[in-house]
C-alpha cells in the first residue's frame, strides 16, 4: 500500500518518534520468547484472488531451554486488499497495483478492535482517533481515548501531558499520503499477546490513499 518508504517528522522531538513503540515491541517479544511468522495461502486460477487473499500470522512460543521445540501457537487471520491507483506523468498515465495485508488488534480497557495493515516500512502503531474528523478517519473505526480507563495522554518522550497544554504531534509521511496525530499510551493486544505501548492517535489523515483502504490503521513492524 505504498507504505514501504516511511519518513517521520516530529515537530517537537525529531529524533525520538518511533523508538518507544519499537523498543516496547522488541521487549515484549524478547521477554515472552515469541516469534511472529507471516504466510499467505493462494489458490492458482482463483478469480477471487483479485480482491482477497486469506492468510495467517502464526505466533509460536518457543522454550527458552530448547528453542527448536514449539510449546504453543496462536493464529491471527489476515486479509489482503488489492489497491489500484492512477499516476499521471509527462510520459503518460500508468496504473499502479499495490497489495496490503491486514489483521486485527485490540486497544484499551475495555478493548476496542481495529484492523491494521502490517507495514515493514514504518515503526509506529497509528490508529484513527475520535479527534480526527476527516473522511479518511470517520469512515473507519476510531479509537475513543475517553472510553478507555487505561489510556494516558503522553508527549513524544513518554512524559505525561499537562492538562490544557499544547500536545506534541507527529506527522508520518508515506510514499502516498500522510498521517498526523498525538501520542497515547495504552494496553495493546495482538491475539493473546498484550503489552502497554505508546502509539499515535491520528488527528488527520489524507484522503489519498487512506479513504481507499478497508483497514483502519497502520502497525509498523520496522523494529
């Protein structure tokens, strides 16, 4: 989904934007000994592949004593969306075909569910929030910070936000489009794997391309 070349701009802390989330995810994976394996299952000659492809993300827990032995496993269903966009250049017009794989995450207490694209080119969890009123946000599920009893408003460096004071904001620019938002800390779960993480609650999303996607947000895997 053209999310392979992410460039981060943090108006308050230019060197800090995606490290807290990446570090927390790395710690969570290291402490639990979990390995994330993604794979897709395609059927040759199936016309339905033009729209959807179902796959799985399998989370396997390995023994610390014997890594080769798999103790338990958990599967997360993935869907694939094919996205076509038209680009006009001096030499003419070309049609670009893109693919996005997405699955479900839960955030907050009580849990709020969101579909997120698994993006290897960025390092933040970004979800539309109720602060965002653009069409790209309102057409998707939005995180309600006030509805979560465990949510905390924070700044880019992780310190608590002061009530009534201006908030640190971040803008993540992708190959096509961008997302701007504020920093929030809350419980995030992927299947039965949960941790308290920092993420971005979007306050603005560009119409192109996010209004064309079925998924709600972006889960950056660039740890």
